[in-house]
C-alpha cells in the first residue's frame, strides 16, 4: 500500500539528503575549461559578500534567493555557471562590534589593547586575534545559513576579502591605479569618528538635534603693527573649542555695518595669532526680525576654521587661507597634528573637545571677551557606528580620479547606447574623438531602464 503523503512539509526530513547529493555530484562547481574550448557560454554572479559583523537577516534571504533563481536557470539553459560565494571583513564595523562584545563581557577591549601597544607590547596583534576569532565564528554561521537556504554557490571557490588571494589582488589594483595616476593622496576635510578613529561616508552620518548654545566671542581688532585698536569683532559660534584653528574672520561684503572692516586684522585671544578680516557672501547678516534662525542668531562676524568645518573649508579654498588642525584623532586638543603657534593657550592641550569648550568659555568670560551666550538647538552629525558626534577633520585620504576619461568615460561608453541621453552621447562623441572604441562598449544594460539615468548622472 502506498505511503500517504504527509500533511505538511518538514524541511529537516528532506533537505539534508538533497544537499548531500548535490555535494557528492559536485553540482555547483564551475569548469572554466568548457568556456575556453567553446563548449559552453559563461554566466557568473559574484555574491555581494555579507559582512562578518553578524548573521544573515531577511534581506539577505531575499537577495540570495533571487541570485539562486538566476544561477539555477542558467545552469539548466546550458551555461557554464559560477555563483561565487564570499564574505566581507567590513573593517571598522567589525572592529566596533568586537570592541562592544569585549566590553560587555568585561574583557580587555580596544582601548586597553591600544594602551598595551603604546607601552611597547603586542596589543595590536592581540586585538587582531580577537577580531579573527569573531570573523571565523560568523563566517561559519553565514556559510551554514547560505547552505541551509539551498544556495547553489561554488563552495570550492569561497573567498574572504582579506584572505591572501584577495589582499594580493587589492595591492595589485592599487599599484596599477596609482601608477596610472588614477588614485592620488591629499588632505581633505572628512567626517571623522573620534571613537572608532576612522573617516565616514556622508551616508554613515546620522543627524540628530542637539540642545547647545551660541557663544559670542570678542576678538580684538589690531592695527598694522598688531596693537589693539580698542574695537572688537564679535564672532558667533556653536563651536568655541575650534577657535584655536581660526585663520580668518569673515563678514558679508554687502553688510553696510561691517564691510569697512574687510582688510583689517584681529588677534586670537590667548593664541596671539593675527588673522585677516575677509569678505565672503556665505556670511549671514544679522537680522533679529528675520524668519531665518541663523540670521536671528548671527553677529555678522564668522570665525573661519578651515580644518574643522566643511563650510569654512570652502571659504578657506576661496581665500587661500591656512588650514590648521588643532585636534588629535581622538578629538582632544593637540599641538602635534598641525597647530604650532599655541601661544598662551597651553592650558587647552590634552583636553577633550567637550572640556575645551568649557575652558574656552570660562577663560573668555574671565578676560571680559565673552559678549553673550544664547540657547540654540541644531542638527549635529553623529556616527552611525559609535553614535559619537562626528568631527569635521582634516585628514590624509586616498581619492579616485573619477572624472578621468579612463574611468568616467569608459564606464559611460560601456552603457547600452539606447539607454543613454542624447546630451551624454554628444559629450562622449566630443571627448572620445580619436579614441578607439572597446569591443565591449554598449554591453551594459540596466533593468529597469530608469536606473540607467542614475548611473549616467
């Protein structure tokens, strides 16, 4: 008598045996020789490598299901198909979760290992061992999850983004790009996380409203010999602790009450640095009756700190101002990272930015140079990893010369012609005149079509 079908499907009763048969048959292993001898066309998907920060979630399940459907469909169509698996080290993100776990377990954490390293010990290697342990644990978990889902990856080719093969490939690519002038190093203002001590992309910065203050600080106006004239430029700022790096004071050139001061100079209290008063349209003119909150709080004088504010950085470029970084990577006030003329402000060295803010207020007040202080709520960037307030920070960074025709032009020429705008095609014709087209040009197609415009722009 036939065995009746069960009234429900129980995966554990069937899937292990099926997976074992797949493994025995080496069903998912791609053979490049079939492509080389022309007996099969290639079809390849490189898995978006999941981070080893944690186990997979529902989004991974959807993403990998779609990839598996495409992979299996092409195998059945006769393509020599490779779905290549791998995991991503995730860099600072993994460091952060490991540090958090160590703290939660009461074990030595990142700060402790840094201290060991500073004292001549092997702190770095010890911490890397902890990160490696985490990676091994979660890479195994991720791999098991993918296999349990039935993902038909070529498991013999699994990679990790920091294994010897991938690391060598990165070094080779970096060398070639550098040799060809497509990457370069330069100082730029970045979103700096002082806790994890790394730069953040704009989309890694979370904006949160913060209850703060507007401080009104009086800078003495000086004559050509650097002597006080008895007048002051009262700057308004939400960040008094960065004043050590000021390299100008700006006024709006259309401001009838202050434009006459353009070309004169002020002296930074305690520091003693003499800096110019410049004219720039960015400066908001004060207007207590304005609907613009900034105009309500403005004093008409803007302290310009190019190394610690993105708008000031732009002003600095326009006026060729010095860029003076007054902070260490942990956001404490430091004279070891670009600030040389400390003057009588040695009391600030080593202070956290929060303590430095308090000290600046107290010392300006004691010297009769704090004109006012008003409550002010504004949006401030926070790191999505450490949740610390992000510090605009002047840092050496590597940059890709994306506007070079060998990158931007090649990427656009690879697009299917019918998905490109006429304006884009016209620019391509004029910029690539005399350039031999690649046989692969025009093979890149986007689905749905609207994503072509996103890529093109």
